[in-house]
C-alpha cells in the first residue's frame, strides 16, 4: 500500500483549483491512501468556508467539498488519524527541543506529531513553517510544488 501524510493545505489543493493543485493531484494519484490528522478535517472545512466568506466560492460549493471529503473517507482513500495524549506529549517534546528561531504553530505541530506517531517518515505540505519544523518530529518535509 502506497500511503502519504498530507497536511490540510495539500488536501485542499486536491479538491480546489489553486496554485500547485496539478502537482499535488499528480502525486496523490500515485498513492493508494492519504492520511491526515483529524484536526485537519476541521481545518479543511474552515479553509473552504473562508473561500465562501471571500466570495470565491458559494455555500453550495462548500457543501460539495464536504460531501467529497466524506466520500473519500468512506472509500478509505482518506484516513483521519485521531489525536491522543501521546500526540500532545510529542508536541510538548518538540517545543522543548525547538530553538527560539523555530516558528511552529500548534496546528502544524499536531500534523507533525500525527504523522510521526503514525509511523510516517515524510510529510507533504507547501507550508514553509511546517516543512522547516518537520525534523523536530523526525520527519522529512516534502513539497512537490516547484
């Protein structure tokens, strides 16, 4: 089984046309299953709603995006990693190791901890801060968008 961990920015690029979507979709097509932390599901809906708020999408399109996410989940093409105490402990340890120059948001730390705790060695994203912090979690950050 070919699997990868995508953060929310990559999941969103699969469903919505934006810069980098073609590259992310091509990579996703080479996989059997995508993984993401469960909090990424809330982030996805939030990002989709932002498009509605900004006038770039309609509420109908938002509902369609959520429906597609549910279909992908039901088909096991997308699997959500629950957040447990060990994820939070992993986040705490990473912050204790981080130097003062590391910019690591809590949501990104949860993605990194989830990927690491699930046994992944790589995480896919185009978020430069998440990618830079990946080594704190024993991960290699990869961006397939040139």
